[in-house]
C-alpha cells in the first residue's frame, strides 16, 4: 500500500467540484470569462468576504501571485516577503518576470512568519538614495505559511499598518487560505481586508479543485483593467473560463471549502499529536493547518518509507520531513500513518 | 432557440474527453507534470507524428505560441507571421512579453495565407545594418488559418525552406490543427516536421477539450529545458497537470481528434454550400476547415440574428460575418442555419 | 581627398561646445546630475520653449526616445510612428525593451511623413476586442524626418489632436530638431507643445555636440520620477553628468544650435539645387533640412565615389543615395561636391 | 575653502585624458564604434591583459555590469554578489532589467568581501527543485570592494573555481580596478582571467576619465554579438563612440591609469594613517585602495564638516563616514584633511 502525504497538490478533486465541473459542460457558453459562471464571481466573493471584491479566475497560484504583485509594483519596486515564501523559492522568478524585473526582498522570522518589526528593519536596511535603490512597493504574506503555521489577525494588521505607512501595497498568498480560516474559525474578512490586505491569491487547487485559483482585489476596482491585461498577456485568459469559474463557485458554495480544509486540518492535528507523543520524533513547527514538519532521525524516516509512506524531505536536511494532509486524506490513512510512526 | 456559431471556443468538451478527465480524478498523482499521464505524452505524440517529439502540456494556445517563439527568438529577434495571425492581433502582446520585447513582422497575403515569396520580400524589406535592426529569427504559420483556409504541404515546405535559408526557426500555430489534418486527409507529419516545421502549438481546446493544448518540438530536445523554464516562470506549470495531459491523451487516442474535427468541417462545408447557392450572400474565402466567412448585406445578417442565430461581425465591416462550426454542432443545427439563410 | 557626406553623426563637435566642455572640467562637482550645470537645465529649456519644461540629459537619441515612450506606454500599449522612423528601424528594439514589450505600429506616408488621416486609419485598423489587442497609447513624429523633410506646424497639430482624441500621448523624435526649426524659422514652441507635442527628444549630438541629448517633458512634471527611474535603471544616469549638461547649455546658448543647423541646411540646399540642375540625377524628396536623397544611376554614384565622395546607399536600392550636411561641412566641401556632380 | 572627499565620481578628468579627447575632435569619423579609436581597443586591451580580449566601450559602470551579466545569465538565472555590491544596492535594478528579471543573491562577508566557502553555502541554500528555483548562473566580485578593501589573487581564484564547478560564469565589477591593481602591484591578468574571471567591467570614469568604461570579455569572443546587441538595444551604442574610445586608449597608455590610481591610493593611505593615530577615530575597514571608512563620533564628523570638509555618511549610521581620494586630490588637500582631523 502507498500512502501519499507528499503534497495536497497531488490530491484529486472533491466530488462536489467534479459535479459542478460536469454540470458546466452543457451547451455553449461565451468565451474569455464572459460566461455566466465567471460573471457571477464578483458577487459570490463579495458576499463571502462582505465587501466589494473584484475577482480574476486563473489556473495557478503562481499566476495569481504574479498578477497581483505586478499590478501594484513598478519594475523598480521591491516586494517584501518571508524568506521561505513560495514567490521567493518556488516560482522560478515568476513575480520578477511579470513585474518586469521587480525585486523580492526576503524577510526572516521563525515559524515561517515575519513580524511588523522585522519588516520595518528590512525596509530600513534596504533604503537607499533616491533613484539608485529599489522603491519599497509591496508586502506579501503567506497564510497559512510554508511552515504550516498561521498568522493571527492582529499580526496581519500590524504588518499591513507598517506597509501602509510606507505607501506599500499588501498581498496575501492564500494557496492554503482555507486551511487558515478553518483553523482560526474566523471570517475570511478578518484576516484579509479588515486587517489591511488589499489583494488575495485565493487558493482552491490544493483543497479540492482541479486547477482553480482566484485573484481578489478588495476595494481596488481601478486595478482590474491592469490585472486583466496582464492575465491576457501572460496567456492565462482561458477561452473556456467557465470550467475554472464553475469550480470556484462550487468551492465556496455553502462552506464546502471550509469543510474540506477543516477535514485536512484535523488529520494533520491527529498526526501532530502522534508525533508529540513519539519518544524520538518531534514537531519542527506548531501545527495549525494541514502541514506537519517532523524532526527525526534518518533511520526513522527510512522506516516510514519502507512501510510505503510517501512524504518529502529537503536536500541537505535529512532530519526533517514534511507530511501534508488534504481533503481526501481518509481517517484510515491518517490512522495508518500514526500506527506506523508509533511502531 | 439560440444557435451559437460564434466560436468553437464556446463549445463544451466532447464526452470522451470528459470521461478521461473523470477517470484521471482517481487517487493521488505526483504534481507538476510528473504524473503518469503527463509522462506518456512524449511517446504518444511521437507515435502520432512518427518522429521523436517533445511535448509540453499547457492550458492555452496563447501560451503554447509564446513559449515556442520565446524559446527560439532572442529579445532582438523578429518573428514573421501573417497580418491576421492570432499572435499578431489577439494575444495582447503575449509573444512580445514572453520574448522580452521581440518583434512580430506582419506579412500580407490573400486568404489568410502568405507565400514564401512574400515572406522573402518582407525579410529583405526589414533587413537593416547589423545591430541596429531586428534579427530575422522565426516564422510562424497558422494552420488552419484565421480565414478558415488551409496551407498545402508544398506551400508550407516552401516557407520553411525560405526560413531555413535565413537561419530562422519555424513554428505552426495549430489552434485548429485537427481541422486542417481532417480536411487535407494527410498524416500530421506531412504538414509539420516533414515540411520543415520545428514547433507546433497543437490545439485541442477548440475541438473537444476543456483547456488543453500541447507545445510540440520535433527533434529539438535541447529546447525542452528552456521551454520548461518559461512555462514555469509564466505560471503555466499546473500542479495538477494530470488533468490536462489526460485530456490530450484521450484527444489523440484512436483518432478522436480527427473524428471531431471532421464533423465540424462537414458542417462548415454544408453551410458553405448553402451560402454559395444563395442569391445574395457569398463566401469571402474558400472554406476548407470549420470556419465560414460570409459576405452579405447588413439587412441579411440582421435577419439571421433576428432568427436567433449567433455569429461574429467585425467593427467597421458590416458586410462580413464569421460562422464557426465545432465538434458539437449538430446536423440539425446546421440544417436550421441553412434553412434560415435560404428563407 | 575624402569628403564625408555619410552622416552628421560622423561630424566632430563645434568649437563652442568643446570650449564649454573644457570649462566644465574644473574642480569637483556633485555626481548623478546634481551638479550646477544639470541643475540649470530646466530653467534654460523652459526659457527656450516658453513653457515649464522638465529636462533629462542623456547621451543618445535612442535612450531619449525609449524613456519617453516607456514613460507613457504600458507594456500592452502601442506606439504609432512612420514606417521609416528611427525607433522602428534603427534602434534594435530599444523602445520595446524599455517599454516591456510595447509594440510599434508603422504608419505609411510619402516623404517620410504621415498625416492625421492615415494615423486615424491605422488606429482603426488595429482596433481589437478589449484586452485581446494592444491599446493605442502614443504617437511619435520625427522632425525633421528620416527623409530630410519637415512637418508644418499645422500638420503636427492635426496629428496631436487625433492622438488626444484617442487618449494617446505625443512624442517628437527631434534628433534633427535644430534643422527643422532653422528651416521653418519658427519658435521651438510652435512645432512642439503649442502644436500638442508632450515630449521631445531634443537632439544635439548630430549638430555640434559630442554626446548630448535632452528628453523634454512639456508640462508633465509627474512623469519626471518615472523617467528618472528608467534612466537610472537603464544605466544612463552618468555619474559625471556635468559634461553632458554643459554641452546642452552651450548648445542652446545665444542661438548656437540654430546657427549650426542653419549652416548645415544651407549646404544641403546648395547641393539640392545642383542636383535639380543636373540632367540625370534628381531629388527623391523635397529638401528642407540637412539631408539630400538623390536618385541617380549606379554609374553616377560610382563616379562620385571614385572622386573620394563618401555617402550612404541602401541595400537593394542602387539608384538612391543619401548625402548629409552638418555644422562642420565647409562651403568649400559643398562646392567641391557640386563640382564633381556636375562634371 | 571646500574640500571634497565625497566620491571619486565627482572628480574632473585628468589633463592627459582631456588632451586625448580634444585630439579626437578632428575631422569626421565613422559612427557607432567603427572609428579608428574604437577599432584599436581590442588590440590595446589584449596587450594590457596579455590575452585575447573583446572590448565594448560604454559610458557607465552600471551598463557594463548589466550587459556582462545579461550576456551570460538567462532570465531564470541568479547572480551571486556581495550584499554591499553596487549591482545589488546602487543600480536601481539595472541587472534585473537587462537580464529580463534575473535575480541577484546577496552573499555576506566581512570587509566587503565574501569567500568561496560562503559562496558555496549560499548556492546550496538556494538550491531548489528543478525548474521551480532560479538557476545559479553567475558570480560577480567587486575589486576594489565597496568597502575599499581588496581581494587577493588567491581569494579570487578560489571563488572562480567554485563558480566553475557549478557551471557559473564569473564577472568582476572593476569600477575601481585601477586602484586594486595599483595597490596589489600585480599585473592586471593576475586578478582577472588568470584567476578565472571571464568578464571585467573596467572602470575609468572614477579615475580620470569623463565617462568611459570598458566591458571586457577574456577569451569569450562568442559573447560579443550578444553583448553588442544588448548595448545597442539599451541605447548605449553612442554614435560618436570615438570620444569614449579615445579616453580609454589614453587611459591605459603608458600606465597612466596606474599612476592616477596610485596617487589616489597614496592619499588614502596617508589619511588612513592619520586616522589610526587619532585618539578617538578609527578605521572601519583595512584601507587598501582609495576609500577610507572612518568610525567616529557624530560630534567629530560635524567638526570636520564645519571646517569645510565634504564626505558621505549613511542614513542610520551617524558614527560612520566615507572619505574618497581621487587622481585629482592634491597632497595639500590631503594634508589639510589630516590637519583638521588632528585638531
């Protein structure tokens, strides 16, 4: 038996998403996001977030992040993000490409998070003289983080206030936004626009969709034209956008996204507990969402692998491994993982 | 009743494609095109084309075209294409974006086609002195063309020979490649690599898929690394690529793509005949694929619209309209269109 | 003896410019255009043009053009210019590079000029559907033109009015602006901001300077920040900018630039007359500035070359040659050229 | 009296350079670096470095650095440099602009220098999985450094060997190369190609020229075409390049450059000694070239300023100041500075 805890990217879609997808496949529909699914997105997300929201459906988180940042950052502007951020490490420079050579400035901080104080320190450290230096233009926060941790609403507010004081735009990479909201049991607004976030990459692919993400602008309708231009120009305006939009509508309908994320989070919590109770293995970070980073011996991990458990390790760190739980991880699979661990 | 002849982009997916899609939604699969569907693409397309073929699955034709051109053209290189080409008129500068500011040079020619002679003439007309001018780097042909016409194999060979003499790379935008092959009843190889085409944007979305295109390199394996970098960097490496690849495999399996395209072509031919027999309306171009451009009076077109027929007209040309037929256009729909026309 | 009529780019600097240059070489001066020469430019040019003018000194006309266009055109915007424009043919895509992949749209017209009507026609011909097409963003006029002809003030006004109606910015490539003003005997304002031109690449290198051009913005102070960023980012903010600025100040001081250009124009006029009187040779374009395009036989041109006359011909046109006169072309040289021609 | 120790960028040109400049201003010369000065550069620099050298004359160090890096780094490649490097902090992202969004990776190290070990560590820390991460493409070393220190030949060799093992290209930013060679009393080859450096931004503007730098490729003739394209496309191919090339030829003729740099270094050494002997002030870095970084009290610096001494301080560091000595700093000026310091 193979048990896959490598990544939520490797999960299939949830049944309700498939159903919506199949349902969208009826008859003709106008192309290029002028279909009746796409045209309902603004209203649906405005309802979900409780504020006028501009929605651009896209296929990947990378492009959602890149359009967002390129919409508010000139080529000579810099974007501050955590050193472990996906935009910094895992997108092959997509933000730089979309942004005409903008620069990312990594900010350090424990648990995959940075503080407003550390952000301030970095901004000051990168201040230069006039046109010779990059202009501090935007901040990007990842929620839940690359370490499986979560920013509290007040931490986000502090960061966004700091950004605002410097005239910087604010973006949240919400590839696992659902896991964060499900974990915090807050309203989506609480950790986004109410805390000062202007743009959100609302992830859905990892949590039950096939390939569906939404770039949201809160109260910045003037950015739509620019963002839509960039989407088209980067080849991301699908002719048959209805299939993406239909996924998104189904995903946020009746709390499905939070049900799926909550299930994943619970599996992670259960495994986290098992790790905590283990005599040798330990948790590298607090487990708040659907990812569990385990510190253990090389032998320990090899034993798991030998038992058919799949997970990821990093080059140069053979004492650390990541286990990701998704909407489709069954209780039985989690139980089996815990059982093998405890052996 | 509404009858939609606006665009094949507005068609739903074919049942067999949906079936393959659903089938791919079983269990987990490695992300980022390392799944078992994606990994079969090279072999499947190599078989279809009868030559070693490198395949990059992507979601849109625009990105397939853009990666292809950016893979072989430096920022100071130019790409020659027909004045009506999609890359010239309908991609908001995606080739220029991906290519770091490369330049498209439009070539004129009747029926949406240009000849090797006209290409030569344009290349010479744009020759400049050394580093001061753009370097002629690539040629892009659209097959079937934006006018619904088709290049004959020997026309393609002539263009590619000309390109080769200038050291230029050759690309085919095959957004409606299936319609061309079905119409010519040739082997796919005959109008691609055997005729000198090095890269093909193999379209599938318009002809039965949801969102699936393939960028093919014939015998240029060294371009794969560069092309994959550009795909990733532009946000087009889907995490769940299996869903695109599964569509592509089903699409070319057992000639499905040609069955679908053949059906669309036959509907177009039937309508073309009706137009030919009409006392006032006439065909703007020879109808060889699935698009019919009709020249008629404004009144005539309005009468069709009044009868619930949907089709596209262009700004400033109220005597010309386009009717597109797709895999899902039923015989009954075509018959109804012909009936209304003849009234 | 060698007589060089190849290009005004090949002329040395005028004595007064050299003198100012040497004079600037005294003691230290703050770097990066914060010296006392650079800081006088705004005032000096505002005086010359009779309107508040923002000045960026740079070293080449290509960069002046490119910064201007990139300051007002988004990557998905297009710039309309004459088919023979320097930005179109002789800058290896610098506007595209600086503008992140903007597109130039060539406009046709006799005598190196296009009309407002032809501009309108081209804009309409390139209109597309929403985000799929480039946005018409700017117009660029060359004065004097690449053919040695000159736009009349009312021709410029008509073009700029047309641009304004489309919300497009207006730029003039004035690589030979002095020749135009000297020829028209107008005020600099008459063919620039009063006629609707917002940005001027004010050329000086061809007409007496070493390497000095000025990018001027008329009444658009908000573009300075953006333009200065682009200048720095493209490596064009010289540390010792005083040497460029000192050239510019001397160049416009007391009408030197018009004296130099007037001299060049008179030499061209004299040769043009000789061509007109020649039994076989003829003028390809009206001669209004310092360039003379001669239509003649291959044998005729070879005879001139045999007599040590240097001039340029174009690939593929052996019946056409260009003779350029500069501030340093002596009366005797012109006389000798006329003499050889008449033999 | 004002004594300017702010920057060598603020110095005038040396008499011999002015003389060569004036001498070049005789008669006409072919444009665009086809003049007889520019055409001698390859030979002259090949002689100076004792190896076949390809030379591109340009006007600024920023563009020399940017063309070099863009010539060897794809948009998805990264360039490793010291955290304090000019390319990182003072060029407003010119390398990113020229390189289509390449990324700079800062490497830490004391005294403005990094070691091969630290470079290795950073490369490993930035290693990612395949196309998801930037590719390590180039290393850039500054000699002399931004801290006024100098890399020893063996330190450079170690870095270049490390780069070579990773398939990375090697570049040296030699804005103050002359100061380094004069200080080390080595041959130019010893700290460049013999140590593994493939490209050198050979600075001259700071050390006696008006605006003249040379980008050198050692034994990489195949990069010339690409580099020349980028130079043209960025607006840096001066029409009257003879004036830049004439400066460069005079600069390296008969050791002038080393005489000028040696003089500057001696002034710095003299001041450094004065600082060392001061009861309160101290040297922040070893003084090996022409820059002296002084650590002192705010009051101390204010007293110097009160005495008419000009120098630079940094935002947020009021206990640190930089004093730069140039070819034109007179013995008397240095003596006066030392005198004021000692008061």
